[in-house]
């Protein structure tokens, strides 16, 4: 065998060995492990976030339209009244400026007797800080709003106090101001909690920064009152 042939065979063998070494290993697919997607919780709205108020002249009775500083007390006081046999309910909570104007016109520009001296934004109803209570007139399904016979004719447990007198005293126990105690233009069904604020001050805040700023102010005053109580 010639030198060149021997050397060629040796080179071919080395090439074959290299190819064997380079033979690709079978690819083993690894199972795809999906990473859990982190759940991002949406921030919960504050309790004192202003809701989307209605804008019509219709009456609103929902408690959600009252500032939270009033809601819990209203619910507890109503339950107390019902336990005493006083079937009284929130007839009106938040009042739109349009409805306030409509009520102000009554007895002035429209037929009927005067029911309020407050123009729009001169009532605490317009800020969710006041509500009116009315009795259920009879046992029919649903609330039969009764404006008669509830002021001084009902006798509760023989004490000769009217239903409104007893209900008013209960709501006063829960920190509410009762319109029947006012010196002029007494309002038997009216209750409010205003933390010393005047409607003129609320209107100034409203004009500058809107209703949320009004509720924030009330929340601050409520916290201060709780700290000092």
C-alpha cells in the first residue's frame, strides 16, 4: 500500500469518527410550565366616594345617596323604630337642585302650600346630608306613604306621644338633628347631620371643587368628631 493511500484511509476514518461524535442527540421537549398571571385587584372605591347622583326633579329615597356618615346611623335608627312598632321609612334622601326648585316654587309660583324656604343648594338634602321620614299608612303590600294622622293622634304604649315624637327621639339618640326642634318653620319629618356646617359654606366648597370635595370635608369633620368623642 502506498503512503498516500494509507494516509488517505487514516484521514477518512478520523472524519467518520468526528461525524459519529457530532451526531445530534435527540431533542427532548421540556413541558411548558405556564407561569401564573398575577391577579391585580382593582382599588376599591372609598366609602365616601360621591355616587352618580340623579339629575331629574323626581324624588330619591335610596340611602346610597346619603353621605356614609349618615347611612349607618339611619339604618340602625330605622331598625330601632321598627322594633318599637313605628313603621317609618326614608321618604326622601338626596334631593336634586331641580327638585329643590320645584318644591320652593310650590305655594309661590305653583299651586299648593309652601313646603320649604330653601332654594337650590340651600337645603342639606342637596348635599346628601339630610332625609325625610314618613310612616307606612296601612298593612297593604309596599309602603303606603301616609301624611295624615302621624303627628299627634297615635298613642304609643299609652304615653300619648305621637308616632313622630317617638321616632324623632330615637333618631336624636343616634346623633341626628330633628327639624321639629327648630324655632321657625318646624319640619316634623326632616332629619340631618351636618357637623356644624352651614349650607353657604357647602355651596362655596361645591362651587370651587365639586360635590366630592363637599363629602371629603364632611368625612374630615366626622373623623375629628370621633377622635374627640
